[in-house]
C-alpha cells in the first residue's frame, strides 16, 4: 500500500501540472491565495449555518432557506480548495508526504 501511494505521489509530482506549478514564477502564491479563499468559502457558510441552527435569526430566515443559499457556497468552496490543494501538492508531493508532523 505504501509503494502504491509513493508511486502515485511521484506520478503527481512529475506530471505536467507539477512542472508548471514549480516553474511558473507567481503561480504558487496565487494558488495559495485561491486555496485560502476556497477554505473560507467552505467554513464560513458552515459556521453561519451552525449559528442559524443555534437559533440566531430564527424569525428572519428559516433553516431550509438558509441551507438552500449556504450549501452551494460551501460546495463551491470545497471544489476550489480541493482543486487548488491538488495543484499545490503537485509541486512537491513526495517532500510534503515525507514530512512528519511537528513535535
């Protein structure tokens, strides 16, 4: 299983995407910024929806209406964060995977 993961990471790192992300001057920082925006779009609506479930704004907006508007934003945030995350990881996939957690 570890060999399979290692070979997949090597394949990702040696892909055209990995080469472009590694060699383009400003692409990595732009991808990081977009990645953070995607995470904010994922977590922000979830936090807002949790506040609504706790009763904040219960007279203004129903739970179903809140979910109808906030879930698509969270889905878009997840798609953005996942896509940019793969692109960011492709730059140095094996280095990132071999780095241990900080003590």
